[in-house]
C-alpha cells in the first residue's frame, strides 16, 4: 500500500515538474533572444535630435530637363547653314535644343531679328508669372481703350471702346488668332513696354525687346531664336511657373491655328502625310505647340515639339527678307524639315 501511494505521488508531480521546466527554458530563451536583438539592432543615440521633416516635396522621378545646351549636333548645324546659304539675301537664324539630353544645333542664334507676333510668347510667359504671383487673375476684366486698339490680326480691336474681356480670353486670343489688340491689352496691364523689357532681361531673354505696340509693321520689336526657344523651355522644364500655369501655358500655345511653318516642315522631314497637318503629325506620334509671326518682311515660328520616343525639342526659326517673299516661309519649312529628319 505504501509503495502504491508513493507511485501515485510521483505520477502527480511529473506534469508539474515538466511545466516548471518549460517555463524556465522559455524565460532563458527570451533573455537570450532579447540580448541578441539588442546586439544586432542599430544603436540609437538618444542625444542626437531627429532631423526635421522636409518642407519641400520629393524630387520627381523623371527629370523635366533644362535649357542647357551641352553637345552640338554639328551635322545638323552644318545642314541648317547649307539651307540658309541657298538664299544669301535672306537673314536667317535658327536654334534647336533637345531638352532631355542637351543636344542642340544653331545658326546665328543670338542675332536679333524682327519678332513680329512671336513676341507674344514671352509676353504670355510674363502674364502667367503675374498670375502665379497673384498680381492678376484669369477672370479680371480689361477694358478696351484707344491706346491699345491695333489693326491686323484679331477681332478685339473692332469691338466698341469700353468693351471688357477677361485676362483668360485676352491671353487665349493673343495666341489662338494672334490678336494684336489683345496683346496690347496685356502689355498695358503688365506695366507697359519698359516693365516687360526689364523682366525679359531678368529671364535671360537679352535679345527680346518691345519697342512698339502691335502690329509693329516696321519690325522694331526684336527677339532671337535662342530667346524664343528659351522662353518656351523655361516653362516646359519647370524653371518658372507653377504646374497649373505651366499646363495653362501649354494649353494656350496649343490653340494656335497656324500650321503652315514648323508643323508642315516637320511633317515633311519625317516622311510626310495627308490631310490635316497636326492630325498627320499625331498619327506619327509627334505633337507641335507653336507660335508664328508674320509681318511680310519677317517670318518666325517657334515651337515645343514632342517626339514619339518622349523627347521634347524647343525650336525657333527666323527669317527677314523682301515683303511677302515666299522664299522666307519656304526657308522656315526647310529648316524644320532638316531638324525633324535629324532628330527622328
């Protein structure tokens, strides 16, 4: 009987001992694991303050490029010079830059020539800068007055004095139909010729100057191919204007109705097409945002060109010659075609 009682006691104690052993082993493993993790983990110096959160947004993953000419495409520059040399009595200038890699070509890029209506592109840039700075608003009304009424392109000058137009409408019509009165309204609202000329200098547009109200048939307002390309590039690369104003600038430039110079020449350079020029370009993956100028003695076209592979090109071609000489417009188309062929 005593042996049986002793055996029962031992049987009762065994599970308890097993449980105690498991608890001891678990505690030991916890200590060992904690020590190992502390040794493996990076040390935290509590005396060093954490850096403050960044105020600026993270860098975009895709670069917007820059107006930074890096490597000259000598073959294209020579080709532009050869084309210009076929008409020695014309004054020709050209500047072409791939924003994404800095490849460029040029022909007298810094020689000031008559701007004609191409002066409207840098004016649009300064207007949208003022919009970003809350110095004006898109729905602000501008009143038609005698000072700003200009002939030539556009319809606003034919409206009664005192008629009012929003800045959005004025800026759009300045590009869409190259309205000269709309341009003069913006010049006046932005502080006049001297104020705009000073801002052009600050933007690095050193060859661009407004000397006369539009239409400036005498050709006294000047710009250069490099300045024209730079004005577009400053917006496209994000160096000026907010994203919203950048989109609005591009949208406005896209309303231009004239497709007879850079768009038609570019289409020729990539093999041609039929029907509407811009539609034919789109079929080949090319989109052109351009602004022309034409006063008979001077022709200009400047553009942002999006290529099928995603590259973006800013290009400007300028020609001065005899009044209404078709060689001037043919020259711009030939220069654009050569550029397109070299960059496709």
